[in-house]
């Protein structure tokens, strides 16, 4: 009689995610930023009814993750650690300008997109790196 082999049971290994999985804190920050879409840009404003770019980042990190990252772009450049623009994860901070004198900041949400408070006369919205590419990035989580 033919011998039967016992079935081989394999435990599937989870496939690596690309980009890396978003941490709970990063997702909470993204969710709170998304909830601000449509609110007006006001220079120097830190919410909750209006924002400038750094005020929006300060507001969402403080209220969604309990993290103080500073109130304007240059202190926010020190939040977390440097990360390559080719290795972004949702929740990373994006900066425009030179380090030490950046002039704009946004929150990366994945897929080459970010949430930001662009400029006077515009509302908080989603932008695309294809049309307005950042200079450098920081990872807080």
C-alpha cells in the first residue's frame, strides 16, 4: 500500500508592508488633520477654527498624539529624526526650504500626498508632492 505523507502545515509569514505600517499615533494624527480640511488659513493661527502650516502641525500632534513638536517650522524641524524623502511613511513631517530656515510644513498621508494649510486665501487641503515637492522630512513616530 502507498504510504501517505502527513500534510505539511505552514504558518504564513506576513508580507512586508511598503511603506511600513502606520503606527496608531501617526494614524490618529492623520485622522485629526483630515478633520481640519476646509478650515481657513490664518497666519499664526493654531486652531481649532483656523490654521497656518505650522499651527496645523502643532495642533494635530498635540491633540492626537500628546506630542509637543514646537509652534513654527524651524523648531518642528527638530521633531523626531531625519528621514529620506524616498522612504516616507504616513505621519511624517514634510518641510520646504533649507534646514534652519524652512518656510512651509505639511503632514505626509501616503501615496505622494500631504495635508497642509497652504497660504492666505486658501483652506486646509490635500496637496501632491508631484506639484509641490518638499525639501526634507522628519519622522516623529
